[in-house]
C-alpha cells in the first residue's frame, strides 16, 4: 500500500504561481522570502524564480526581517502600494496595523497601542506574532524603515530630518535599522537611488524648501491599479467646504490637525505616471507628522484597495458591467479626520450636497480657527461645537440636539471614532445616540473604517442610481439583489451613486 501523500498547501502554491509569473497585481499583498539568498522581494521581482524549497511567504516586511532576511535592492519590495488586507479586515491584527501606520507606537509606545485596542501588551504581542509573524515593536520598526527609504530616495531632506520624520528615536537607531534592512547605509541608499532610473510605483518625488515654522515636502504616492483617482478627488471636491477646502477640478487641498501641529496638503493625480499615483504636496509643523499624514492620505483616497478583485466581482453582474468598464478602479472615499466626517454626515443627512456645504461653511466660518497665515479655516473641534454650536447651528431642533449631543460625547470621551473600531462597535455606539440611525452609521463605516460591504438601500440617490441601471428600487428587493456584490457592496454603492448623478 502506498503511503498517503502530504497535503498540498494551496495558499503557498497560489502565491508561488503569482511570484513565478511576476504578477505585479500581488505586489504589497505578500512578500517572497528567499532563504538561499537571504533577501525578500515583491512578487513581480524580475530575478530568477527561486526553488520552492528555498521560499517562504510573509504578510509583512517585519516578519521577513524577523526571519533574518533583508530587502531586495533590485525590486524595492516596500516601494509598492500597501496591502489591502489592513483596510478590509476587522480582526485585531488589521486594526493594530492601521494604528501602527498612523504612528501610534512612536507616540504612545506598545502599551498605548494595546490600550487603544482594549488588550494587554502581552496579548496583543502574542496575537500579532501568531497572525503576522512579528510583534508590534518589529512591525513599527519595519514601518519606520519603509518610511525612511521613501524619504531618503524621494526628497532632499537632511538625513537627520529623515530619521526624525520616519519616527526613529536616535540617529544611531536609524543607521543601524536601515543598514540591517537594506544592507546599505542611509547615505548609500540615497546615492544608489539617484543613480537608478525612476521606478514606477517607487514613490519618487522632490522636496521643496520649508516655509517659516513648517517643512514642505512633495511625495509621489503609488496606488494599486486600476485607480480612479480623478473620481475620488472629485467626490471630495464637490463637497469642499469654503475656507476649509479648495478644489479647482484637478487639485484638492486643505489644512488639517495632526498630533504635533497643523499641516496642509494638496493632492492631485500624477498625470505623467505610467503607473497610478497621487502627488502629495504637504507642509507639516513637525516632521514627526509626515508619515502619519501619508497614511491618512492613502486611506482618504482608498489607494490600497484591491481594485482588480473588486472590478472582477462587480463586472460579473450584467447590471454593473458597463459602469465598471466605464470607471475601472472606483474607490470608496475615506476620511482624514473621523470626528469631522461624523459632523459632516449628521449635518448633511437628508439635505442636498449644496445645502450641506452651505451649512457646514457657516459653521466653520463662525467656530473654526484660522491657520497662522490666515489662508485656511480648520474645521471646528467637538469642544468648539459643544461650547458655541447652539449659537450658529440652523435647521430642525432635533438635528441640532443630536449635533450638540455628539459634540459633548466626543469632548468628554464617552464617544470615540477612529480607524481601530470594528463596524459592529461603531454602529452600536452611533445608533445608541438619539437622532443617528442605520444610514449614518453605515455611511460612516464606509468613510471612516473603509468597510467594503455596506449597501445603503435607504438612500434615495442610491435607489435612483439603481433604477437607471435596471435594478430594483424597493429597499428590500435591492438588498436581496445586491447580495451578489458581497463582499464589495460599498464599491457597488459608489457605482450606483455615480449612475444617479450621471
């Protein structure tokens, strides 16, 4: 009798096939570790295909570092769009990764990260080690190294400033980490990049001179193809609040608060690129805010979405096929400030976009503070709205009461809203507040959490779009019909809204 054959690791085989075919669609979704050479690569690396016995696959660069591997100098595995996993998953590992990208470990340490997630540092470390192959310190270290590489190769910032901007605590720590990960010193890494031709998706750009009290930097942020960058910027642009944001048809710009001060950001599609990218021109009061800003911009534009998988799934429905073909790579706009988006949602519900802009502009003008140069208005904080909102808010009494209630809860900490929430947690917290219903909770799940499977069938404009595409307009019938779009109903919603406005 023959001995039973070993079970086939289907995930390994799928990744090995993708790596062997050098399929760039998988760049950033996993990492190929080649133990015979001691390096890790992106799946599309042009190097010779390694033997199966020498290969391991990792979800994070940190796990590859922990396995004793260093980054490939040829394919630059961290110079790609980020993994879509951290935006669509709601487990502890994904929530932690979102906070690590926002710089929480640098600001609050591992205990702060764990407290934010509601677990002990020991439990968090155990889960991340099991799920991702590395603990929170290693994950944060890898993120700092990747951030530093982007800044070294794409800006003229002094090396000491790069170390600080990337979140390193000392120049020695910075030098040791970069040398260990890339087998090059920071100076050598910068010099080598300038000898090479620009690589699509490598995040290349140019820095500009700082303005008084701030530092100005321009970065090229790669996005996963296909990417409807014009569409997501247009969505933000038509909702721009006078004084808070500007939109000229190509560039969306605004000022925002970050952990260490006020920043400004201007975003436009890189029209000269052979691969999708956004040009991000930013000024930051502190270099420590630069990489958290980049992370928030990527979430705002949904730059890491697995557009190939989403389009393929939605195009299989004949009702959506033409819309997907017309707008490949549609995105669900995120947020750069969750609290602001919460107020905008409450004030804008059941009114037109134009009416919402007017009301929000009045609120911002009356309560928002101006940036030191007077060029921008910062959207009012929860504390400012709680203190003086009654003086300037207009509309139904119940809505005003809801806005003030939310402002008070945010101000005293009894309500929080950020990217570490799960959809169920966010929905429960919001719908417990009088005046906030399932529509607002679902919309905020899309915008704040990036939840991919939300279908707001109670939305009038969405049902109008459904009618134009020959879909049911009855809520129950549309919900049943839309079940085939799971787990990408949020992206189907964007197609329906586009059909309604087209």
